[in-house]
C-alpha cells in the first residue's frame, strides 16, 4: 500500500466540507443600501489602502462585512462611520466580492 492509497482511504473517511457563499454567512439588509458602495484607492500615511464607503446599515453589519473583506483579502483594516478600510490595493477583489453578494458597486480610480 503506497501513500496514494492511504490518502484516498483518509479522504473517504473524512467528511467533505462545502464552502458556503458569503451572502449566507452575513445577514445584511440590502434593502437599506439604495446607493452603490464606493470602492476606491487611497493613501494613508504613504501606504495604499482600499476604501469602501457609503454603507447604509447597522454598525454590526458594517463590522461583519469588514471582517469578511479583510479575511478574503488576507489583510488588516478597520471599519467605522459607514466606511471600511482594507490595507493594501484590493480594489478589484473587493468589488468582485461585493458584486457577488448582490451589492451595487461604483468603481473609483480603477485602471
């Protein structure tokens, strides 16, 4: 029995976990969000940062959305006053995630 057979045996025993879409993980009230979210690049203290602004909703929803975006991008950041800041240039990735969740997105400073 070689390593491939052992690996296939382990795969058959271990249950497979399906990845759930982000929209089911975070419960957001998209009816409040009439205006599109603005995704833009900014410089903070000489470093690049991606901003998501014009979020209308509760602070808990904003924090949950910020956490999801930061995890998906593998970066740090913050959220307050209807604004999410993600450290680094993740404009395209964040726009795709938000569009996939059903939000309208206004892209600013995209190439």
